[in-house]
C-alpha cells in the first residue's frame, strides 16, 4: 500500500524553526519527485518546494526562498522540510506529495508547484506560527 505520512508540525513562535518529515511506504522515494504544499484556512493550496532525484535539484517559491530547505534521506525513505525564520503567514496545513512525472525541479521550476503533477499525497500536518 502506497502511503505518505507527514509529521513534525506544531506551534512555534515567529522567528522559530520546525522540521517536517514525510515518510514513504509502499514505494521508494528516490525514484520520485517530492513536493511540499500548504493550505491555510480559507485559502487555496499552494506549492512550497520540490526536490527531484534525477538531477538533485530543488525549487522554492519566492515566499520561502532562503528560509526553507528541502532534503531527503534515501536510507530512511524520508523527505524533510526544514523551516527557519517562520512567520505567521506560514501558518497552514502542510502536505507532501510524490510524482514520477517530474524529472527536474530546476528545469521545470514553478510548474512543479502544480498539484496535478502529483499522484500520492499525505494527510497533512498542522503548522501554527503565533506568539
């Protein structure tokens, strides 16, 4: 059974940090591109970052560039999203997703943030940034 499970969310003060994890089972993550998405209350889901194994490149939306880092541990079949300098506007439910149709995050850029590319989704983890 193919499954993605996010963890690591929580409540953090502005300026703080969190690391989200996305653990895969039923398939091998190193053959897929992994995207992180988020959805705030009353807003549409938006892409945050993508990582592709084929060329090892990454993509970040401008709002998180320089603050968030996506990485993977193939041995643990897990992808991470390190989030630093968190802001209240980062508050959302964060989802990870997997796609075998994205071959280069760097080359495809913003296209990788379209949810239609992704076939498998996790259930989400809540991140709240508040004083």
